[in-house]
């Protein structure tokens, strides 16, 4: 296998069950799939099919009830909260639909937040924040607060925050869902560039077929089952 073809995630026989009152809500009963290093994956399917749950399992935010979720051979299932926090800080960047920016912090301070979990000093953190904002072409908005920026600018700040610690994986939950078509396209172009030029593995949950078309692989979920895996762009 080449580096891009080797697996970054291996999911085997995963079951995910939530308890609601006296009922068990089964999201996945026996999910198995692999995600290649450096791939750009779109996870599609109807609401309630398990897309965000899968993203949370890949990000170590949630854990499988049964089965294994491995990242480069390391089993995330059963890791402690502290171990998962340290793993996420090193390997994963998150991008959400509604940006999740701190309103009392300016753009640079929002981008710096993940670095506060590292051992970097103030000068090193400032240099990485500057580089991340430059990558999303927002260096001139570093001292602006979220309320002073458009939705597209806020999402670019969120992307800068996701990449500032140089993670291996970007997990994106409907990142264009609150944006107009032109702004959404600019955000997707940034994600495509990060994938193609910097080799980031990008995993995107989306209802938008235009956004999904940027991916190389499409995973279609329905009622917790993988019903289709399509190579969009070989």
C-alpha cells in the first residue's frame, strides 16, 4: 500500500446503543469500515442515520458499546477520558456547522485555544496562530471578534482553529450548513486544499450533494448501516 492507501481508521463490528428511559436506541449494530490515510470522505444519508454518531466515534468524543475503533492501529475504545483528550489534541481538528467560536475572544484567541492544551510557549503559539490565519486568508481579522465577522469568516476562523495544532484528521460536521452557496464553495475549496496540499485526512458529514462532490470517497449511511461506499474521485 502507498501512504495514501494505508488505513488511518479501522472500524470493526461496532455497535452503538444509547439508553433512553427503559429503551435501548441502537444506532449501529455491526458497522465495519476502513478509511484510508489522506482520503477526503463524505458521510451522507438521511437524518437519524448515524452520521454524526460515526463522526463522534472517530473523534473519540463518544465510544462504541461493542467492537473496536482503531486509529493507526491504536484502539480508541476503552481509553480513559484523559487519554482521549490528549489523543484528540495531537491528532484531530473539529469543524462544526455553527462555528462554536467563543464570543468574548477575538479570532486569534479563538484559534489559539487548542494550543493551550500543549506545552508550547506564548511565542510559539503566536507563530502557529499567525500561520493558521494566513492559510485561511484572515490574518487581517486576527483582532476582530465573531460578532464583527460574516458567517464565512467565522467558519474560516473555525478552520484555522482546527488546523493550528497540525492534526492528522479534520472532522467536519455540516461545515457549510449555515452558509450561502458562494461562501460554502469557498470553505469547501479550503478543505480540499488542506487535503490535497497538506495531506490532511478530511471526513465530512453533509446533507449537501455539492459539498459531498468535493470528496474522493462517499460513505452512505441509512439506519445505522453502510449501504454504499463510492469512490467519487480515484
